[in-house]
């Protein structure tokens, strides 16, 4: 039955009841944990028409929104947006294929197949999927390491001159990259089906921005060879970026001036027009397609002047027309590229879902993170059979798709059709396109990523830990390359989370004046500690990595060395035990001597009544002469705690035990129901720790502690009253030479009051000693007669004091008299 605890409240507060968690469970009738049977699971998994329809609409979102597509409102905007994005796809596809170390036509394939497939499976209306610089450079690092150009050298017509067989190299690289793309798609689809869309949450925004910034540096360095027109060896692995940069610097004297001039002119023109597009975005119906214009003009000039033969400017070369039949990827590469494929899958999805959520929030619709994984995975998986490389979402193309009136993925279908026409009819016209132009397009498009260096200033002011994540990610990606750098960055970011939970903010709470709100006394001037109560709070949850620190911080914040005090108490108890044993030996010796004296002639038999047994009083800090804490209760605020483990449960038990040893009660407030259930399953509760010391709020716990009459919060095997004054100390020997000895004054009813106590209450002086017995004044309130013969209080001793006016008093257990003594006299 729930105990009703009517508490005294401060003025202005309504009267009511304070209930512990145990009382609440009984009053609210807590439901038992639900158990799901195998039959229920099978029933839920049973197929039905509605279930099949729901699954179909879930995995093919196009079936949900396309029948309701507002043709009049959205179609014109989607067509205009699709053409704009398609025009951007063309140069970026060619450039990013070059960045991945593949033939340019694979970039066109990657701009067609995945974009068309995303139309059916994607949930974002504004994401423009396709080739992306970061993913392309990650693929390029794999092709350079596993398929270097040095492996495809061959002699020219029997001479000692060697050249790279580009056709053979490109075919081998396409096969390798198709395998990586298929494997990345498998990872993404599997994660999506297993509802692991949350995996991207481990890639925090500072980590992603630091990683993409470092990747942009990789992209820049990789394109310098095409800007300067020099040939370099292909390097991979840690520090490969710096090796490549050093080699470029060494070969600067070999720079092809024509290539450098072409790249500089293209970069300047593209940069200026892009700035004008940004400045006059509100006035222009669509951005000026400067990349496409640059490609067309430079291709025309290269074809007319013959830049390749006259100035040695490298050109794209043959771009085959038409589509390729699907090819099964080479499964023998799976073991070599599984790590790279997983990294590409995670990074590509992280960028895609981040942009998708930004546009969804802006335009008021939802993006399904798990379905986005499936959509991206299917686009990569099926695209890998058609010689595509892994794709993601481009910020520049997505912004253009949104700003030019795009409202749905119909714009993506239009852009993919533009690329299809290019592949079938127009692609071969770009045979003489200088590679320097593609490098210029790539470098200028890195501007947005390089702007992310501003994050350093922002994070310095807002959050130093996030700044560390950004810097470590950037440096690790530069030093260790893109794949290993990503793993190291994620590991460091997770370590920062562990360090934050290991080193949280610990505080002592106090009540804000005239409120029931409790705040940190170190931060709020009006917050004052409740007298006699310490309210402790940690800003983090409690688990195996920080629970020891939690316990240490609690003891430190309490203002008393708990462990030292417990150690002193143990030593004092050990010393007391030795004294008691010594006193018992002396008592036995006196008893033996007294019995021998009583066997003399002329003595009558005296029958001593059996003394009522009593439980020994528990020694206290005061009785042992030890310092006492200036508080009698501790409240642990569990509001930040969202889970506990077996280690934390064990340490919490130790906290209850240690504070009980120093006569301080421990209470818990604001404990979530899930944590309470975990404590139950972990066998936390026992006869010494019950739910009666758990309260739904800090204020309830404070009111409970300050209540005039409260049920014990923790049931102990021995009575424990931290506020009651225990006097067991000094422990004099049982037999004293003085006729009176000092005793504790127990609480007694009016009927049990001694004559001396009644006299003292009336203001009278204490009675004189009886028959020459000298009384000892007792500061705790009494005099007690001691028989000069028997030494201990007994009926015989009281007989020695007959007529003295002193009533007999009970004696503590450690001074108990002889249970019965018979003296026989010899006539």
C-alpha cells in the first residue's frame, strides 16, 4: 500500500503528497513489459494487399507523387531546370571522369544511368545526383594504386622507347571501377534495407566539411599536371599528395606554355561569369552556362588551329558514340577494393542526404534517409553494369536545379535525356577538347569547398572540440589519403564523444529563491544550497567509462573525504572491539572474585533477576570521536542519464554503501523509466536500497527529506538515524571502582522518567548520594548507583541504594550485569 506522506511546504505552495517511485508504481499501476510472441511476429509479417501496396509505394516513391504531379504548375520549371542541369552535367561529367582516371565517356554514362534511376527511387525533389569531385578523386586514388600506368608500358616498333597503352589501361580501369561501383551500391542497399540510415550521423558536419575541404586539395593537386602540361608518375597511399606536389615542383621547368595559357584563360573566364551569375541570380532566368560555352569555344579553336600537333596540348581524344551493353563486374577485385567501396558508399551517402535535408527543410517536405540509401545504392549497383563510376550529389548542380524552377525529379529526367543525346550524337565532336579546359572547370568549381576554410574562425568562437575534429580530419585526410584518412577521422570524432562523456560538468544544485527550480550554485547567485542536503548533478550519462569519475566527483563536491572518513571509522571500530574484549575479560575476573567472597558465612542467598536483552546500539561517528559531515542527505539528479550498464550499477551500489557508512542517506531524483527498468534488471534494488529513495523530481526528494515524519528511504539491516544523536563512545570497562558511572540517557516515556529527571525538569537540584555514595554528574541526564560489592547494576545494587530516591535505570548492552548470581552462606 502506498504510503501517504503529507509534507510541510513553503508558503505559497499547495498542500499535496510526495510519492517515491515505488509509491508511483503502485498508485499509477505500472504496466509490465510487453512480450512479443512468435505468433505476433508472424502475423505482422503476413503479406496482404495493403502491406504489398505500402511496400511498393515505399520502395518506388515515384508511384506516390507522380500521379499527383501538378503539370500546369511544375512542368515548365522542371523542363527549364532540367536543360540547365543537363548542360552542367556535360562538362562536369567529362572533367570528373578525367579526375577518376577513366575515359571521358564514362563520365557521360555516369551522368545518364544513375540520374535516370534516381527518378524512380529517390525521395529528394531537388538533389542533382551524378559525378562528384570528392567521389571521383577517391576512385582515382584506387585506380592509380591498383592500375598504375607503369603496368601498361610497351615498346614502340622494336625500339627502346616505351609508351603507355592507353586503350588497354582504360579498359582495365573501367573494369576495376565498375566493380567498385557495384560493391558500393550493394553496401548502400544493404544498409538501407537494414534501416541503417542513421550511420551517417557518425559523420558530423565539421567532419564532413573538413574531409571535403581536404579532398578539394587532393583534387587541386591532381589537376596541376594538366594545367602545366607535365607528365607525372602515379602515387598512392599515405603522403602521396606531398610526393605528387614535390614532383610537380621539380618538373615546372618542363611546363607546356600553351597548355598553361589555355588553362589560365579558361579559369579566368569561368570565374568571372560565375561571379556574375551569382550577383545577378535574381535577374537572370537561368545561369549563363559558361562551362558549356567554354568547352564549345575551346574545342572549336583546338580543332581549327590543331593545338595538339602544333603546341603539344593534350586533348581528350576519342569519345565513342552510342551506349555500351551491360557487363558483369569482375568479382575477383572484391577483396582488394571492399574497404574503398565502403568508404565511397558512406561518403557519397553523407553528402547526398545532407543536401537533401537542407532542401527538404527549405521547401517543406520530408526525405527518407533509408530510402535515399536504397535509391543511391540501386543507382550505383545498376550503373556499375553499364561502365559508370560511383556517384553522389553535387551542390552546384543542385543549387542550379532549385534556382531555375525545378520542383521534382522530372528535372533530373530531362537532364539525363540531354546527356543521352550527347552520348548518341554529339559526344564525338569533343574529340579535340583540351584536357586543360576540363581541369580549369574542375578547379574553378572547387571554390565553394575552399570557402569552408572560414569554418576555422567560426568554430574557434563557437566550439573548440568541433574545431579539433575539423582540423584533425583535414590533416589526416591530407597525410593518409582519402580512404585511410576518413577512417582515422571517424575514429577521432568518436573519441571526442567519449572524452566529453568522461569529462562532463559536475555541479552542486541549489534552490533558486522563491521557486522550486534547482540550478548550479556556482553559476547562479540566487541559487542556495538546501541546508543539510547536497544535490549532485552530472551533465552526462553514466556508463563504464565515466562512472568512476562520477563517484570521485560526487565525493569531492560533497566537501568531505568520504574514503578517509570510512577508513578512520574502521580503525576506531577495530580499536573499540579490542577494548570490549579486554573489558569482558576484566568483568569475568571480577565476577569470579565476587562469587568467591560471597561464599563466606552469614550471607543469605540473593537471587538476581535476569536483565532484559537489548540490541547493542550502533556506534556512530560522534561516539567514536570522528568528524561528522555537515549534511545528512545526498540527492543524485539523474535527469541527464539515459542508460546504465552493469559497471555503473555496481559503482552506484558502492555510492549508497559508502555514504551510509558516514551516516548520510542517498536519494535519486528524475530517474527516467527506462533507466529504472535497467536498474531492476541489473539487480540494483535490495533490502538496503529500495525504490522509496527514488523520486520523480528534485523538489519531491527535498520535501521528502525535510518532512517531519518520513518512512526510511533505504531499509537497512540495522537502524540508521543520521539525525539522532547516538552515544556509545568511550566504552568504559564494565566494573568501575567508583560507586557511580556515566551512562547514556535514553529516550523514555513520562512514566519511565527518573526522580532526578523529574526534579531537573522542575528546576530542583539533583538528589544527594545514598549512604555515602559519591554520584558522578552525567551530562546526558542521570545518576546511576553501583553496588560496591557486585560492582554492576542489579537488584542487589539497587538494594544498596534503598531509600536514596534514585530509580533504577537500564544499562547499555556493553555494560550488562551478571544475568543471575546465587550466594550461599555457611552457617
